[in-house]
């Protein structure tokens, strides 16, 4: 079983602990990005996962490659070239203080990539699933075109396509997103979204749900999933449901809608170590479950348990095993010492 | 708008994380002190804030100056001289374990300062507000006299005077505090106190309130504010209301009493990163609101939101912007990532 | 008053903060082990506590000795020799993610110790209490024999014997434990156990208690204590009651059963900094209370407050004073800053 | 006395110690840039130094401002706007392994600055010296034009102009540098260069000097200075002479040529802590000496001693006092403890 | 081109900087071992290098695998199983204070490996060079046998065999080494040794050389190489020549003897960052040169330059590129900043 | 064999690495002081060494006690009381930049100690050597008197007295030192001094020696020793000879003068890690040699080798064993890895 994810990996620079940007003299340097995070999740589960992107030849680019290799991701299809690795600065929030992200990704090797940089016939050899997120086409017209090319090629080869809508308002407007994502979603089999994406990208609203209040309206989410399914003929729609109590405490659950039926997961009370990559780890879990033909309820439980664990892990990557996820999904969230 | 704060700034030596003094081989070295903390809050809000104090010429004294400069505080009126920078050692508590403070401030440059060290006519040029706390006069007879001189000068020049009672039992007795603060408070316009200060300094009690139980008795606090107002003719009395669940979790709110009416703020559930300086950040927020003629309810909401955020920030200083405070005061405490 | 504890002390290698093994490039290096932890607790309370063990002559062995000396434990009876210091790797969990322990203790100096390494007549001179745990005899046949010898000698000299059952399934089977511990417990006066040990070691069950659900069944625990007391004629049976909400939050209380009566402590809501050594700190507190002839209720309150504090302290050791424990046991768990 | 320096300040990201990029998971984050470094040197000497540049309004931009403020540089004339802070990654070399710099400065706020961003009439009020380096005009056509404007304005106002040639081959070609710098140097009074700049920028060669061999040819340097002086009518030409034994050991001296005469400094054997900013600290020292009308020999000794000390200091900035420099310039380089 | 190296990789625990074991509370955790180090060198040069060994399935074992993967080594032929990862503690020396190594490798997965763990037919598919060192057979009788099996298989398949004698007196006696290595060396084509190995392992002495005095006797080394070549019919004998001035300063060169002729390299004055792995990096460089058919002089220069650079790099691994080595080998050891 | 050392132990706060005070946000916290350093040296050599002093009861005082206990020093005779632990801030120099020390020791528990705090009859029970330095009496009149009392008591009991002159110009004037030390030296048997102390304290000069030039004049030192011996009838005079090349490189040797004859040690070229405590480690080595009746040449070689090693160790304490010292004294300073 082989999965391709396609997108940008960035250098993530974060002050240690809960220091603010204004206080720090050092940065924890890790790497992350929506699609790379999914690849790492899958590699940790033992899936053959390759990440496709473009990175400079210099040592900062090499560091990104090495990090992916370290966690078992196949990096042999990453094109090398361009000048810079995109950066995002992350200040971790706590209690009432929100996390802050400052993007510095303009002009990255990936943003300046062209159609010629990727040979999809080679990339897609022997592949079962192609995964991308709404961030990749948001990087610019060329990237949107490349993503479309990839979707066409994948469709041709009968590869399942999964997509996390992942709307980023700093990258494009809702109108731009709608136009581009509408075309791409025609190719997508499995659609993943958080509680706001459907509204931001496709102007589809969950009736009667107030996100900031933290109240979850099950019927509303089912309604959204139905609308999405109806419009794009997705085989599966998965929606994560985050209730933010504060930057330190969230509640976390999700719904999987497939074949006209909605499956809701357990809900977890999370003490957050690092919530960046939480959604991606859900995607990674869901793709794993799909690859292994889990039934719908087991799939959503696996994906949610996987992403619940991610919130306890520093960095973008979800470094857990299938066994770790199953232990939680099957019921032991007591956090007792394993010894 | 210009504000002067007057007091001592100390080197704060704290083991990293939750290590105890007995475990540490290194100290995080920051600076702090009730009045300096207020100056930094104000400078972060864009107010022209100058801190007046005395610091040695050597490099440890210079480090204190540089820290204040870094955060935009005007240090040009700090007198240089004396031998040592006062120190406080801080061991951060967690859960049921309380934080510990060991003071090592005797003999500091500020404690040995004399009337000649401060030229109030120069200092008060163009000033709108003069702020001090009960710590400064507690540093010794000379400092109490200097503070009185400053108050007299400020009164002469029509400068508004704000004072945080800030009783420190390791610096003086309740009787000493009562005698000195009674004289100083005759000059004060705005009185800030926590839930214990009025009792400790002026023997004024909130009827029916049990602080350790965490129960807040609104009527009792109004009663205390009325008594304070009656005795010193304060234009405003602000009282912070802390309910300590544990060293990790507090509830935090406050009351502003002015023109015969009490205004209570929202109450926040805090996951504490660092509670030292929490009260000072309330003072900073309140002074900002007064300078900008916020109405009473908005003032107390701004001050409480500001200080709620402080509890999530490492160190004595509250490094937030007006925008950060308003986001919280106006209702978003969900801690969602800003990106 | 003098106490001897006998067991292995290991090098504890833990990634910093909440990093996983897979993420770390550095390890916090401390030392710990059930019996050493008790010795440190007692030394902190001012009790003359000696730790008996075997450690290599090389510098890693010396580091273990130095750590114990630092905290005031008498190390003069530690035999020096052998090749290696046992190691345990600890990955700290958070929220739903459990802590992980990887033992690497085979072949340690202590595991290879022989009867000749310990001269119990000398060791027990002037001693009031001898403490061991179920870990020591689990280290191998020779260690089980040595422990038996020690118990016999202690009994001869009228030394009180305390034992924490401390079952470790990675060291021996339930059957082996039952056989060996049954013999040893005939010598024991005070038996300490957690909510699972009695079942694991002696096949004694608390009726109607579901540990994973976190429900505490008081009657069930009393029943277990009675069975233990009946079988081994213990003067005291103490059982700690941990309710694991998650790796970050636990509830913690305990019961002391003596002279036919059960005494339950207050229950604490713990925000966990480090739960390893939590049980040992309970043992240390209980032994202190027994040495000082506290009554049963005061004893269990002291032991539970001591161990509640331990959960807020990094590392295996409980570095609190009698005064710290009493402050909490007598009611102030508000975590207010001491200044 | 007031000095303006004009250029870009970058975030400097360096692995700790001697780790290579490929090994690091964290970066020491400081700020630096040729002209900012000179401003900090001067502020440390007590000179009123303002740094003129453009920086984003976000917190990474604010960190740059705060660092400069911390060290006493006047930041009130920095224009705020643009998207990113330029970055340079630095891997420190040791022994035979050279330091590596990877620039990531394209698209920075300063590179995208326009003529409108700087009001030179205001900036130059009360100014004695205007300092820039060859890096600023190398940032692009617009920046070269702005620099020329600044030079014209400074000339008009009778402000002395100092320029460090500072050729950077990654920013422009020798031909471009020659064209632009030739125009700018017509305005310059004091020209600072290292042993290669004259050749790289103006095609002027020191006869008979082999830089890689480490042999210093005094006559050759005098010859270069004469050619430079003849071409641009500089009042002073200062050339630093670095002999690189290895990345860890250098020999360091300089020559000042003025009024037809060459003055050579003492030569220092340096154990290098951080050589980045070494040339800038020489410029800072020389400007200080010129401002204080030191004679030629004293000037070059001060400048070289200042920069010798810089090589022992981590980061771009030379954080030494006039007294520190004089102690070394006057002869005590023994490094004995001052106590 | 593909190279197999076979041996043990250990967890290396080193206090940071120059701290002694007795001072440290944390360990830098890296991985290393003679044969793994060679594999990493080669992978950095772009060679397809696989490391063959046995490592536990648990996360400490996985960390070793991940580190190798990070640097591009093929880990697909590592057998997973066994209980522990061998450890070596390293205290870095400085000046007159020597580095100290404490081995804790007994009972490691690799030491307990058996013939069945390695399928040499699969391992040697498409391989050009097989490399091992004297450490691997020193791990025990079984490992010596496995190494012999590997040599036989390699010989059968016409694979070139390279061996670094690497005598470790803590693993076996000179007599044992002589017996085993004599058999193995019959298969070896290229023999690598330091200035003491020939004497320790084969009782072959360099006439008139006094190692501790640091005097290098060229004729003596040629004599040793001739004796080695005569006895085992090696195609190449390479001997590294280390002159230890102190733990901080060494001189480093080497000799390659082939076809009856000795080729001496340049000699480097090293300021040492980390000398562990210095010899291995020489081996890696030499193998690279042999693979690429460098002539004898170029080969020895490449190998010595590579290992000179290693001494400036923290950890066992030599993380340099072919370009880095060539820059030094071709003459620029001045350590000038590359920018 | 038992040794008493008497003096103050201070908290040493040092920026990490080579950071300047102005750059640091954290301090490495260790403890040190001339006499404590000697006690630690001796405890490391296996000598029963007790340190006599006064320290506060609070946790900072306890940290000092714990550090001494960790390294095996007997702390049972330290009086507990007073308010503060003296502090010294240390900025480590490099190359031409000198280390800086800022003392903040006024008002320490030890400085405020009184005669009643020390019961010399108890302290001196079973003692062979009493050691103090010129720092202790320099702490004030009371301390000078206590030191005199101690000397009288030691003399009465036939205890050998050793004294390191250790002149500190920030504590007292040369005149004060001369007056007090002259009285004390009448009791001293073994006098230790550096190359400047005799001049500073007793106005005794080495003829023809220029310290700053680094030239050592053997005859001059012998002359100084003779004068000292003549004036105070010392049995031994030991003088350390430091030649400061820079803060990074020193040459180090010493002379022992006894029974009319001078013995010069080998001279070591030191790469300095930390030179504070260098002289104290010499004293510790010399006292060890005297206790073990080494002959004069062996004594001075042992003392100098011991202190040469100290310069490679971070912190005030010399953490080496007798074996470590002998290895160097007997000739192996090559720093080869011990493995």
C-alpha cells in the first residue's frame, strides 16, 4: 500500500515552552506542513508514504529532507531546487492567550515550482491513495494548476484521492478558494474538513451551530456533510469538531458521513501540548483506516483517537504507532504509566 | 500621555519549568518589580512610560536598564549608583505545591537611595499620572519620605496619583504600613488593592468573605471599597478578586468602585503559566483605561482581561498589546490559533 | 531514629518536557528507584536514612552516590563493585497519551550482587525501621534470598519492617511474586500497596472495584486490607487509591487500615508534573508518621499530602519538608505564593 | 554627537556551539547586519546612534527593534511596514572547517523599501556622521538610489560620510558593485575596506600580496590605499588585515592611511568565538575615534582593539565599552580576571 | 556503487560541553559506532551505504534506526530484536584532561545476535565493498564467527573487503585479537590501522617510533605497512598518524602503502571539537576514494582531509560533503566564512 | 586524616559559554569560594574534609550545603543562620577579553557571623590540618578575629596550619591586609601565594620579574620565598607561577620552597575552560601531598598537575581523582581518550 501526499513543508520556528516572540532568544526548529504531516503519520503506521514537493539544494532544504527520512517518509520524489524553505513562526498560546502564527513562506522553492518539476507518471507508480490539502493550490496559480494535473493523472490511474479543505485566509480569498477547490473536488473521493472549512470554501453552512460557543450541533454537521456529498459526489465526508475552551483545553471529536449515514466518534477532553497538526493527524488516521478497510465507526474512532494523541505531542508530526492509537480508541485514555 | 512609575526593579532568579530550588543548576534571569511591571505594561500599550529608580553602574544594573529599554520603557530618569541590584528567587509551584519567593533585596541601590537622587521637578515634566505601590515606601524610612515628597510634588502639579497597596509582610509590619500608607493615601486618586490588602494595611475587612475558601462575596467587597473611599476620598477603588484553586488553576475577576457604584468584571478560569506580576498587569490595564477615559465597566473589563493574559506569560512583565487585550475583553477567550 | 532502605537505584533517562523518545536528542539524567526514593523522602524530613545497595566504582556509579549524598542520604553502606548502573528510560505522557517506561536494568551491579556484599549486622546497627519493596526480590533469586536474610536479621534485632508490594510485571510473573513475597511478608509489619498490587501479587481482590473506571469502592478496599492483614498479620495495611483521569490529571487518596479500622484520607485533584515515585513518596510519608507516632488519621493524611506534593515535582524524589507537607495536610492547597 | 547608520538588519539563525545545520533542532536567534552592528558599537561607547531601516510591523520585526533598543540604539527613525525580516543562517566553523552562511533575505521589508520610506531631512537633523556599507546599495536598484539620495542630503548638510565597502558576491556582481559604488564613493569621506574589497569592487590590487598565504605585505596595502584615495579623494582609508590560520585562529591588524601617511596597528592573535561582525566592529571603533578626534595612530589602535575584542563575543554585536577597548589598546591583552 | 558496513551502533551519552560525568544532569544523546560511522560518511558522499546490525524493536532501538535514516543510510537490512541498545558514556576532555569512555554494551541486541540473524546472500546483492572493523569480532565468539561467514560470502561474490583493525582492549586481549583477526585478515583487501593497532593486534612494531612523544617516524610506519602487507597480502595498508599535543590540540596525517610504495598526506593542526569517530571518518574517506579510483596520493589526501574535518564536528558522525573535503584537500584550510 | 577549611561559599552566577552579562537571560548556578574549593579537592582525593562556615537556613543556603555534600565534603559543622548567601557574578573571558567578576557578597550570613557561631574545640577534634585563605579575614573585623581565634586553637592542638594569601583588593586595602595577615601568618606553617600576593600583602617583591610580560624569573621567586620564610618562619612556601598569554591560553607552573631549597615544577600549556579556582586546586593538591608525606619535588608536581587539570573543568571545584592527577604528573598530558 502506497500513499502520495503533495504540498509544502516549512521550517517551523517556535519559541520554547510558552515564551512569546518578544521574549525569545532561541527557536525550536522543526518542520511541518499539512501534507507532510499526513505522510509522517502514515509512515509511523508502517504505510509506504512518499511526500512530493520541491526543496532547495542547500542545507536548510536538506534538513527538511532529513527530518522526513528520519521518520520513514520516502523523499526520493522531492525535486531539489529553488532558493528558500518557507517558514512559519509559531508562538504557542496558553489559557486565554491564543497561539500566533506568522507566515514567511512567500518565494519558497515550492511556491515557485512549475509543472516541469513533477513527473506524475513516475510519482504515481504503484500508488493507492493521493492526498493533498487546500493549502497547496492556495500557494498560487501555478500550484493550483499542478494540483489539477495531479488529480487528473490520479483519476486516470484509478488512484483514490483524499483532500483536506484546510482553508487559509492569509493565502487566498474565499472566492478564489471556491473557484479552485470546486474544480479540484470534482476529482476527490474523500473530503476532510474542520467545522469552518465548508463555510469558508464553499459557502455551505451548518445550520444552528455556533462555533465560538463550543456547542456542537450534530444535525447541523450532518446537514453540511450531505450538502458537500451532494455537490461533489464524495464517497466519504469527514468533519472534525473542535470545541475550544481555551488555548490549553479543547474538546475533540469528529463525524464521518458515508453512504448516507453519519458516524460520530467519542469525544476527548484534551490538555493541549501542541495543537498544530491536529487536523492533519486526523487525516492520517482516516487514510490509514480507509487503506485497511476499517468499517465507518472504527475508521472515525481511529482517526479521532490518533488526532487526540497528536495534541499531546510537540511539533507538527503525529509520532504514534497503530498500537498507541488502538489502545486509546479501544478505551484506555487513563494515561497510566506503561511499565 | 505620560506616566511615571517609581519603585525598585529586581533581578528575578527562577529555576526553569517546575524545578525546585534544590534541583536546579541554572536560573532563568529576568527582571521585575511591581512598579516596573506597570511601566512595561503601559509601554506595550504605546503609552510613554518612564520608570524612576536607582540602579548600580555595573553590568548587572545595566542589564536591568537594558531590559526596560527593550520593552520601550523610558529609562533616562533612572539614577545610577549604589552597589547591588536587589534579587528575588522564585520557585514556581504547581498543583497543590505553592510557589516560593526568597527575597534578597537588602542593601540594594534603590533601598539606599536618598532624597537627592531624584529631582521630581524634572521627572514630572509633562506627566499625566504618577504611579507607586506600597512596596516602595516599605523599603525604609528614606524611601517612605521620598515617596511622600513625590506625592506632594505630583499633587502640586495636578498629576493624577495611582497606588497599588501591595502589602508585603516581609518588608514591614501591618502597623508600620498603616502609619505610612495612611499619609500617602491622602494624595492618591486611584487605589488598587487585592482581596487582602485593605485588611492588612488599613484593618478594613470585607464582611463575610473567606478568602481561602475561594468564595467571593460581592457585597463584602463593595463594603471594603466604600470604607476605603470614605477614609481617603479616592476617586476610584479597584479590587482584584483571586480564587486560588491550586497553584495551577485560579479564577480571576475584579471590581471597580467609583462614584458610589460598583462594577464587576467577567470572571476567567486561568491555567497559570506565571502568576507573579498578575496584580501589576491589572494596574497597568486600569491606568491605560483611565488615561483613555474608558467608562467604568469597560475599564474594569480591560484591566481584568489584561491581567488574565498576564497569567499565561512567563516572567513579571505583561507583554500584550491593546489589541490582544481587547480581543479577550470583547469575548474571544477560546485560544484558537491566529493564522 | 534511623531507617534502612534496600534496593536498586537506576539512572533515569527522560526526554525533556513532553518530547517523545523519537524526538529527543538529549536526556535529563536523574536517579531513582522505589527504595532510594523513600530514603530521600525521609532524609528531607530530617530522618537519618541510609540506602543499601550495590553500585559500580566508575563515575556513573559515583553519580548515583553523589545524588543521594546531595539530598542527605547516608551512602556509607553502599557496596561498590559490578559493571553497570541499571537504567530506565522514561517518556512522560500528557493528556490521553500514557507515559512509557523502557527498562534496561539487566546485569546491573545490584542485580548481580551476592549475599557477601551486605553485612546486615553492621547495616542494622541502631536501626529503627527496615524498608524494602517488591522490586528488590524481583531482581532475581539471589536478591530474593538476600532480602529474606535481611528480613530475618531485622526481625532478630526487633527492627520494624515496612514493605511496598510494588509489583512489576516486567520483572517477574504473578506466580513468582506470590511465592517469594508470601515468604517475605511473614516478616513485614507494615504493608503498603497500590490499588492493583494485592490482586497481582496475592490474588486478593477488592470486590466490586473497577480500576479503569476511576470509581473508588471504599468497602472493597477495606475488604482487601482485611484479607491482607488476616493472611500476614500486618500491623498496618496502607493502600493508595489513584483515579487516573488522564496522564495529566489524577485524583489521589489513600486508606490506612490498622487495628481493625480503616482511615481514609482527603482526596486531591492533581495536575501532574511527574507521577513516577508517587507511591514511594507515600511510603516515605507513612514511615515518617509511624516513626513519629502520629495517630492513624494524621498518618494517612501526612502520607497522602506528601505524595500529592510529589506529583508536582520533577524526578523520582520527593523534595519536600515536613513543614511543606503539614501546610497541605492541614488544609492549604490553594497554591498561593509564599512571600 | 550623533551618528546615523543605514542598512538592513536581519534575523540571524545559528545552531548552538559548533553544531552543523544538519545536526541542529534549535537556533540561537539574534539580529545583525553591517550597519546595525556599527550602530550598536557606537551606542555602547555612549554615542547617540540611530539606525535607519525598514521593518515589518509584526512581532518578528518588533523583536529586531527591541534588540536595538536594548543596546541603546535610537530606533525612532525605523520605518515600519513590509512583510518579512531578512534572515541569514550561520553555521559556525572550527579548525579547518569554515563557517557557512546561507542568506534568505530576498523580499525583506528593507529590500522592498522605496524612496518615500525615508525622510532624510528629518533623519539628518543634528547629525555628525552618516555611515553606510556596500551591502545597502547591493540590495537592489531602489536601495542604491535611496543611498545616493542619502549621500547627497548628507553632503548638503555637511555631514561626514563613512562607508565600508563590504562586497557581497551573492548580492551583486563586481561590475554592478563598481558602477554603483563609484558614484556613491564620490560622497564618502572615510573609506573602510577589508583586504579583498578594493580588488572586488574597484579592481584595485595590492601588489605582491597573497591573501590565502596569510602573508601581509605592508607596501601593497599602502599602495591600495593610495589608489583609493587618489580616485575618490577620501580623507581616510582604513584597511583591515586578516590572516586566517583556521576558523579558530586568526591574526588581526589594520592600517589607516590619511594625509599621505600610513599607520599600522598592533597585531592580535585571536582565538575566535565569533568572527561575524568583526569588520563592523572595526568601523564602529574607527568612527568613535574620528568623532573624538583621536590622532591617526590612536585611531587605528582603538579600532583594531575594539574589533579584536569583538571576535571573542557571540553574535554580530560588539558589546564592549570604551574602557574595555582602551585597556586592550593600551596593552593588557593578558585576559587576567578582573576582580 | 554500494557499500555494506557491519557492526554495532551504540547510544552515546555525553555531558554537554566540557562538563564531567560528576557534574552533569543531562546527556547529549547521539548514536555511533565504528562501522555505522563509516556508513554515514559514505551516505553523506552520496554513496549507497547500508548498515547491517541488530537492534531492539523498542523505541530506543528505533531511535538508532531513525538517526541512520536521517543521514541517508539504508537501514532495511538491520535485524530487529533483542533487549537493549549498547551504550557508551563519553566525557570530553580538554587541554591536559583526557576524554573518558565508559562502555555499557554487554548484553546488547548486537552482542547477542546469531548467525541466523543475517542473510548474507540477500545483504550482499549488488554490493561493491564490505567493511568491518576489529570491534565487531571482539563482541564475542558468535560475532567473530558471523564476521568470518560474512567475509567468506563476500570473497565468494568478489566483493572488496576493507577492515579497520580498531583494537579495543576493554573487549578482548591482544592474544584473542591476534587469533581472530589473523583469520579474518586473510580475506581483507584494504587494511586500515592507527599508529598502535598493528602492535596491539599483530605484535608488529614500527621501529624507532615513540608515540607519546608525538614524533613521527616515517620509516617506521613504512616498515609496519610492509610487514602487514607481507603477512596478509593486503592490496592497501593505510595508517593514520595522530600526534596528541593535548586533548584540545592534535596533529593529524596518514600514510597509504600500496604496490610497494608509501604515500604520505599533508599534516593538519587540529583544534578539536570531538575526536571520537576520527579514525572512522578516515576509513569512510578512503573507501570513497577507492570506489572512485582516486590515485594513491589523492586517496590519502582525501581521507585525511575528511577526517581532519571530522575533528571539528560534534558526535561520532562525519557530516561533510565531497565538496567540503575537496576544498580542504585542495588547500583551503583557512576557515574563512563562506558567504 | 582530617582537614578543616574555613571561609565563605558563594553562589556563582555565570552566563553560559562565553556570553557577556549584557547578553544572558540565564545563569549557570554553581557554588564556590577559596576554602570550599580546597575542601572539595580534598574530598575528591578521599580525604576527610570538613568545611566550616555559616549559611542561611533557607533553600538557597541549603543548595550550598547540598553541593558540598554531593562532592563528599563534611557539612555537619556549618552553622545555619543569617539572611543571604553571598553571590559572585562571573563573565568568562576569551582570547584578549578578560573575565569579569562582580561581587555581591556584602551582608552574607558568613560576613555577619560572630565568634559564637563556631565552637573550635568541637570543630578541631581529630583534625590534622587547618586551612584558611586571606579572603576570610578580609570579610571584616569580626571574621579576622574569628580566624585568629581559630589559629590560636589550632596551634594549641598541634594542628598544622596552611594559608593561601589570596589578596582581594575589592575586600580590603593592602595596608589592612598587611596588618591582619601579619598576625595570622605567625601561626601558619605552610604559605601559599600567587605571583602577586607577596607584594600586595606584605610588600615583598620578586626582583626583576615583570608579571604582565609573562617572563618568569626563577631567582626572583626564590628570593620572595626566602623573604616570606624569614619573616614568618614558614616550613613551606609555595608560589604559583601563571603566565597569561590571553584569557584562553596560560602557562602554569609553581615552586615549592622548603628547608632552604626551591623545587620547580614542570610547566603546562593550558587551554582554559575555567580558570577560577585554579589557585585553590593547587592548594588542595599541595595539602594532599603534605598529608601523604610526598617529597618536595613530588609535592609540587602533584599540586601543579592537579591545578593544571582544574583549568579544564567548569566551575570552581576541581573534580579529579588522585589517579587522574598522577597520570598527568607522571607524564601523560597527551589527552588521549581513555577507552
